C-alpha cells in the first residue's frame, strides 16, 4: 500500500482549500432585514425594509433573508425564486391590521386581496426557522361575523390569505408557526413539489374560514408532522371554485401524514373541487375534538372526478362526525326527497375511497356516505374500522363494502341504509 508523502498531502490540502474558498465566495448571500432598515419594534412598518432584503438577495441569484428576534409589522411582501425567508427564534412577522395595506387583486380567478406573504411563478422558495408568521386576523373575523349577521354574504367582501404560493415549484415550509390569518392560512395554488413539515398552524376555534392548509390544483404535495388547531378545515384539498367555467386542473399525488388535528373541520377533500382530486393519502393522523374526521365534500355546482383516496391508521376522539362523504355540501344529508338532475361538468363523481385501521371514540355521529342519484359514490371500502358514537352511519346512493367493521351507536342502528345504498359487510363485522 502506497502512503502519500508530505508534498502530496500538502497539494491535496491546498486543492481542498481552493475548492472550499471558491464555494464560500459563491455561497448564497444572507440578507439580514435589519441591515436594510427593519426595526422589529412592533410599531414601525417594516414592509419596505423586508422587501428590499428579498430583492437584494434575488438580484444575487437567491439567498437567505433573515428576520432576527423582534416583531416586524408588515404589509404584504413578495418572495422570489431561490429565496429562503428565515425567521429566527423570537422573530414574528406581524400582518398589518390596516385593511388598506392589502391591495385588491385577482386571486384564484376571483376578486381578492394580496396575501401577507406570497410568491408567483417562483422556484425553490423556502420559509423556515423557529419564528412565527401572525396575520393578526381579529378585525377581519369581526367584519366577516358582521356581514354574516347582516345576511350579505353574497356581496364581495374579500379577506387576504396569509401565505400563498401561486404557480410555484419546489416549495418548502418548515419549522415555523403560522397563525391567525384573516382567511385561509397556507395555500399552494397550481404549485408542484410542495412540502409543509414540522409546522404549527393556529387560529381560534370559531375564527371564520381559517383553514390551516389548502392545496389548490397542486401536485406532489407532502404535509407531515403538522399540528393544526384552527377554525375551519385542518386540510382542505381544492381544485376549482363554485360555478367555475373551467378549465380547472386537479389536485393530485398528495400525502398527509403524522399530523395532529385539534379544533377544525377535519381532513377534507373539497368542497371547491371543480378540477377533481386523485391519489390522495392521509395516514397516521390523530383527531381530537375536530368537527369532522374524514370529510369528502362537494355539490352539483363544484364537483368533478374524485378518486383513489386512502385514509389509514387514524384515531379520532370526541369528533362530531367521524366519516362524511357527501355530495350535498354545505349539508351532509339531503333535505327532503332527492331527485336526479342532469350530469354536467360540475357534477361530483366520487369513487375508490379506502378507509382502514380507523378507531373512533366519543363521536357524536359515525357520519354519512351519501351520493347523488345521478352520480352515486362508488367503491368505498371500510377495513378494520371501529366507531363508538351517539348515532350510526347513514348511507344512501353509495356502494360500500366492509371487513371487520364495528359500529356501536348509543341510539338507533349502527348503519342506516337509505335509497340507493348497496352495503356489503363480511363476517366479523358488528353493528349495534
């Protein structure tokens, strides 16, 4: 075996040093927002300073924009390609409470207001760190409550979302806390290769429309190790607004795993699903006190093909409705006698839905699986499902098979079959 001499080692070290030096010279820059004039004093609007840091890094081909500890009050900011927005521990990006700071825009093909943090047509964008993005949405919620109380919800009263990625690729959100959005909190819209990992997303229990995560016509999305405690859907997979004229792209190839969902409306697909949704997996999720557990929802004005959904290894405690698969949104069950309607491009078509290894305790209702007479729900498979609830599972216009299904209802039957129900349970199932 030949042992290198001193000269060879020296040359090797020199070469390594030159490589390391060259790499350091070309390392992505770090742009500290305080170097661009940000105060972080909870009073001064730091919008211009934060945006200047983002733009400076972007001009150098990308880099990390750092918010050190402090409270940075801001109007909307825009991220660019190859930018990491890093929030140090103790750093909070605070959304301005001045409604005039949010410009009117067209968002998701509808009138909207610019999100606090957004990126459009950007690649390789990251938000990370141990800090917080706080939308300070209280005044917006009060506006929404007032409008609802006045019965004017049909009028245009948009609210800004908190974090929006619009037609982006290679997106990562990791480590941060995201909270108190005026409306939906994290929205990948027509975006691909999105990871949301080790994140806390929070809002008061009754704050309106504060969905935690809404992948919208997006693909290759991974949501993992997320703690969500919000006022609306914990996850809502969407793909097209109600009465959409089209075309709408589907949401597809989405995995949600190893999450904890507290208050909120559950793990949802829909209701705005005019582009459809395929290849969705939700696994290893704990639900504690959510309104719903599994929720697949649409109506005749917002549906499309929704198929290949797998929900497995789920535990639910004290949820209101364990399983909701319904084509009657916003209702779960139809009101009165159901008549078939013509099939249109917005008719929902639900099929190939598997629910396995589900344990539910303390539920108000086991839920419902209810399709339209012109578009029944097809091939729902229940496997190793145990539900303890006040009332049982209602099925109509749906094809359901089950193995090792145990539903214990305090009142009524374990399963109630209504018109159009085709239910087959194997031996080992029990309905009480």
